[in-house]
């Protein structure tokens, strides 16, 4: 895509926890040729409602259109683009790194600095768990690279706005006991 | 009371006020059809599921009620796709019910299984796969609510056969609401005030009215608004009938093949009041050069339509049913004699016209439609297919009333016109229903003539037969150096060489439409010259059977004027057709 006014957008959506919602939302982005950088879905404080956090690169005007289209989807309750909102972002990463008895100590030091944890130790490798925003994860990755990254997986960015701004249902959820379909 | 899923479906449809369903049954829809057998709901068995969707769609557009169609699983469901996409683009409220294979075999590539909800998702406003018979009432209620409110559109419900058979307690839900679906109906009072202020200060205002005015039944209040603020009105293809064609403020259709004066008015107005439109590329031409001197007010129920293509100065999100009466109240009485005079002069410079140069054995299509318009006083219900004939129909059949010009505007679905005529006639049996079609478009769905005959609905079909896919040929003629690839019905592969095109008077057309009409037991009339037109139409109006009028049109006929795709409205080609 041409580099015109493309910015990174972190979009949060509250959606009904139902089958088909993810497909509809993914389709909105794919139909416009957007590549989703990361997508995280999970339950909220309310089991009937899921929250999706989507990170995409794109032109502001096109993203505004996508936000409106997201709002149009029946199962989408609320949408917020955090691009101009102070907010926190976190991504959890698991990295399996080649490690021997000789360099394990060095790895532990790096983990300390990043407040990462070693969650599994084997003869030739360790698994490191770290959380942080994209920058931090990238920095950790750069330092781990020389050891040999064997496998890596990430949960995708989740985000919350700082302070008073909240993305919640404006009304208490009725416990109707309706079955999810 | 305990009922089967199938009984619940039919009971819900009855309570939703459904009088008619279009469709075709199949293996896994049998439980529902077994209940429909004893139901007062009329079932119209079509020849193809696509026909059923267009009928339901046009039924909805003609009546303002929700249209319903149904199909079985697999191929039945996939055949609905084009019809649903057509309805989606033109905001037509329909419900499509498909059956699905048994819940426990979904995903196993069972016989006639297709992922119907997955396939329909991009072409519907919403859709459901019902996995529990206890959900049926809620799902059907929600489907009707979603289809008919906000920006209307098609909703699809997929129901596995075991859900139709399962028994459960029937509990009607009186008041239905969906927390994540609350269309904004009231326009913001401040925005309406701003709009009224802009209208008050405008010197050259123009009302640009579209399908939203038709769909919301607000033509009357739109007319009053135009009159009070003395604003000329141009309509889109979908807005044909939003104001009576003989109203002094009506200036015509705009867009790629619109009237010269309308496109000039767009380019020179200082205020554009857009109501129920979406600034389609066929209307705006090149966006950067679109209506450069105007402020823009855009009233629409769909926030995503606003600011999508054209930046708006005063957006008003809301239902025209609420916004227009408020705006009417808020606007000042104005008068713009200079502006109207200017437009009148422009119209006189280049009126919608065509050359009187009928070639021997051929008739000008514009003449035929103009004649039809005169004879019916613009009051017939006209449907069209897609192509040149559709544009000629738009140019020469300006409707007197809303819901009387039904066409596939957004998707441009060839074949739409004929099944649409059947659906529309069922919604308005008292109307004269005329389908204006082309030979290419008509043949895509003409199998439905059997449906029309069997269901005893009278349709007058005018097929302009130029033996070519005329609109595509026109583009080849103008923009592809007359290299006629795949557009000639009479040449192998459709390929013709400029100067050596096949002569329709020597090569027989397949099918022979007169014999075809005879085979279906309807009246066939062939028209080869201008003096046969009036008597053919008279005969058609009098006939108690459906009629097919085949009009020989020369292959070189073009739709003019024309704004080339992607060009600015100022670059209109004015060669007379």
C-alpha cells in the first residue's frame, strides 16, 4: 500500500460473544485490503460480551470509515480507536531460546532487566515469558536473537485507555439467561 | 404450547404479517414446507432461487413491507447470493430463510451442504445460524426488526433440518430490542438548524434525492421542503419518483447518463442538499472535481454513508421520516427565480433528446419508452434489467409516484427486471407493470415466465433486442477502439470485427422470441418500425395475458449523454443518441 497518511491504529471493540462476530469483523478489514497486525479476543468483565483489540496500519480517513462500518455490524456494541487517546498496550510473548549451561546466566540477567520470566528450562533451551508494549517486546527480541530464537508466539496487543475513559456497556447487562448461539 | 421448529417458523412469519413467500423447496426444507402446506401464507414456487430473491426484493420495494424468500441448503442457498447482494446494495428489506443439513453433520461435507452463513455474510445486513429451537422466535423477530429498520437490508436465517423437527414450547416475544442495534433515528436538532441556516443563505440550492427518500416514504415532505425553500430537485436512478416528474421544481436525473442540466446544476450550485443518497461514483464522477462551489448537507440514516466519498459541511444522521419534517419546519420561505431561470436555459440548450434517424427495420428505444410514458402518464410500475435499456428507461420514464421505478442500482444485476416485475405485481396487483429489458439481461432470468403464467400475474415485457450486450459494446466502441470482444449475440464467441458485424436481419436470433412467447402461452408482438409502437402498447394493455414486445433496436444505438467513468461531470459527452 502507498505510504500516504498511514498510521498505526489500535481499535477496541465490544462485541456480543457469539459465533460469526470475528468473521464479520475480519472481513471488514480484509475487504479493504488491510492486513491486521494483531488481533486479540477475550471475555470482558461480562461473560456475554467479548472485547477485541485490533492493531492495523492505515489511512486515517479509511480507518474512520472502517470504524463506522464496525459500528454498523449488528453484534458490535461499541468501537473506539485509541490512536489519539492516552492508553496502555500490552502484548504477552513466549520465546523458546537456545540456552546452555554456559550462557544461561546471561539470559537470566536480560530477563531481569525486562522483568521477563523463565518459565521452562530444558537441556538445550529455555522458554521466556514477557509482557510489554510492542517496543519492549521488540527490544527483548533483539537481545535474544544472538542466542538463537527457536520458536516464538504472541497473544496480540490488548489495550485500555488511561483514566476516566472507558469502553464498557453503558447500562448494566440484563441476565436474561438467553442462550448464546 | 409445544410446537415443532417448523411450526414456530411459520407461526412467526404469520405474526410478522407475511402474506407471500417466494422460493424453491428441497430435502432439508421439507418440515417447513409441510407446515406451509396448511398455512394461509401464499407460496410462489419459482424456477430459480435467484428469481425468488429478486421477487421478494421487488415485492419489498413496491410495497414497503418486508419480502421473504426461501431456499434449501447447499445449491439452493448459494443461488440466493446475487439476489441478496442486489438487495443489500439497494437497501431493500428482505428475509431469506435457508435450511441447513442436520446440526450433527454440519462441517462433514454432507450432501447439499454449504457454509451458507459464511457465504452470505458479506452480502447481508446480518445473518443467523439457528442452533437451538428455543432461539427461533427471538431470531425471526430480530431478523424482521433488523431488515426493516435503520438502513434497511437483507437478513439471512439458516435453520438446520433437525431444528425444524425438534419440539419446544412456543413463546412469542412481544417487544423485541437488540442492545447492540440502535439505529439513530432522530436528527440532531443543532445539525438540522445548521442545515436550515445554510438553506436560508443559499443562492443556488439544489436538492439531490435518492433511494432513501423512496424507501422511507418521504417523497411528500421532500416536495414540500423543495417548494418552501424553492429548491430545484434532481434525483438519482434509485430516487426516480421521489418527486412527481411533472413538478415544476423537478429538473431530472443526474449521473453518468443523466441530464445535462442536472450535472451542470451539481457543478454550479452553491448548496447541495443530499437526502437518502450515498454519492455513488456513477453520480459524482471524478470526486476531486465534484460540485466544487457548493456547501454540502447530507442527511442519511447510515453514518457510514456520510463523508465516505464526499466531505460534508453539515452531516445529519437520522431517519428522513424524522429529519425532513423538522427541516421543513425550520427552513425559511425562499424564492430563487434567477437560479431557476438559469437552469431552464441550460436545459433548453441541451435537453434530453435523441435523433429522429430510425434505420429501416429498427426503432429508437427512446421513442418507445417516451410513448409508454405518455400512454401511462408516468403512472405504470416500471422495472428494468441492467444495461443500456435501463439508462434509456431512467432518461425517458420519470415516474409520477415513488415505489414505481424498480431497478438494480448499486449492484447492477442483469436479469433483475423480469422477476422483479413479478414480485412488484404481486405487491401491487392493481398497477400496470412493465418490465423494460434488453435481450441480454432478459435472457438471464426469462425462465421465470413460467412462474408468471402459472401464478396468473400479467406482466408486459418490452425487450429491446439489439443483438448485442449493448452497454459493454458502447464502451468498446468509445474506449476500446471498436474491438468488439464477446458482445455480439449473433457471432461465434460474441466476437465481431468493426465493419463486418453480423447483420441481424440475415442471421436468425436465438431464441425466436415470438415462438418463445407462444411456447409460454403469452402474447408476443414484434415491433420493427415506429408506427407499430402505439398499437403494440395498446394491445399489450388490453391483453389479459402477459405480453412480450420485442423491439428491434440497432446495435449502434448509444446511451447519451455520457460522463466517462472516472471523468469529472464537466467532461460530459453530449453527442446526441
